[in-house]
C-alpha cells in the first residue's frame, strides 16, 4: 500500500502544508490609486486597466471569475471570458443549459471579478443579468474558430458524462453532421449573458494591506464614486 502521508513536493504530511500557509504573502508596493486617477466612466476605467493587463503580457487578461447562486442560495464560481464591454455592461457566452445559466435564469443576478494578480489589481462587476440578443450572439459566433463552434454543439455542458470517450464521440458525430457545411449555425441552446452593473469596484494593492478600493455605484441620478475601506 502506498504511503498516504508522502507528497510529491517533498512534504511529509498535511500539517507541514498548513504550517507554510500562514507565511505565504506578497508585499504590494503599488502606486497610489485615488479618485483623481479615475476615468469619467467605469467602462473607460475598466478598458484602461484591461489594456494595461494585456500590455503587461498577462495570460488571458479578459478572464473573469463568475459567481452565481442557485434557487437555494448555494453559490458556485468558475472562470469565463469577457467578450463584450460597453456602457450596458460586460458580456460572456455559454451554453444556456449549463449550471451557470440555470442559476442566472433563477436569480437574474451575478458578479464577476477580473483577477490581475501580477499587477496587484482586481475589478469586480456586480449587477442584474440579461440575455444578449440574437444579432450580437450571431456576430460573436461568426468570429469563433470552427473547432470552438463544433465543441459548443457537442458538449452537454455541466451534465455528468460517461468518460472522456463520450465527449470525443459526441464531437466526432457533430463533425460528421456539419462536414461540408461552410458556416456552422449558432446552436439554439447557446448564447450570451450581459451583466448590467449596479456597482463596479477597482482594487489596487497597497502596502500594509491598506489597499485602494474605489467603487462606481449606480444611483437614480447617475453614477457616484465611493472609497471603500480595505
């Protein structure tokens, strides 16, 4: 029987990992981030930080962690890609039969966080959700690689499957179905969600854990900016 207390990284047991965790920290020495540095709108500020994350060479700077809750209030989170940004909100695409879509259909509310760890930054967008209209969905769908289009047809997202072979077989079936078809159509079960924010918070790491948190908040008269304690 293998020794269960031996770990690949050389640790002898779980206690050693626990001992190391409290000492794991990074010193944030970022520049001051105050109200005078903010763009006039949250969309301009988010686009600015996205551009900087891309220029810094971060992998998938448009990746964001999506948090949802089901009808019983049980939370789930996963990473999706932001594929749209304008004054209406941020957009991602997915299978409408997925677990995340079931959650959003029930609660109509979500939160996403862009985690730019190397830059000691994050942005959190929270608000009501709506489905993206078919014209926008079709435009984005046409920009996707053919393999991604076929995968969207083949995957019964979030459902239990009988091994990897089941997915491969499903893909092969879809490949045969659309063999010779120049433009793969949008699946009826696939589309986009837009988060229409009521708050957008920009977080900049600072020394001694006194981070800068500036939050755009939607009001009846427009948007205001609040500073939030770290």
